[in-house]
């Protein structure tokens, strides 16, 4: 069963927060997952490696490596 109101809310939030406009797209099926954690890697000042780590209930934290 598809929750079209939830899909619409998700796509509206995605557009408002990231500027990625998929609001006129249909997603069939629309997969859902429980995230247990996430991370991203970027280059910071003086070529430092910056790792952003997220876990549910903990918020984000950033670790830097020289």
C-alpha cells in the first residue's frame, strides 16, 4: 500500500531543504528503510579530511584527520 500523502510531504521537504525538485515524480514502489547510522567525508581547511558521523538520538559529530 502506498502512502501518497507521506510521499508528497517527503518530496516537499526534500525540495525545501535541498532544492532537489522531484515533486512531480511518482515513486512506485517507494522503499522505506530504518537508518542505524550515516557518514559523509569532505575536505576541510589545509586538506584535512573531515568525517561527519550521525547516529539516531545522538545528532551529528565531526572528526578531522590531518
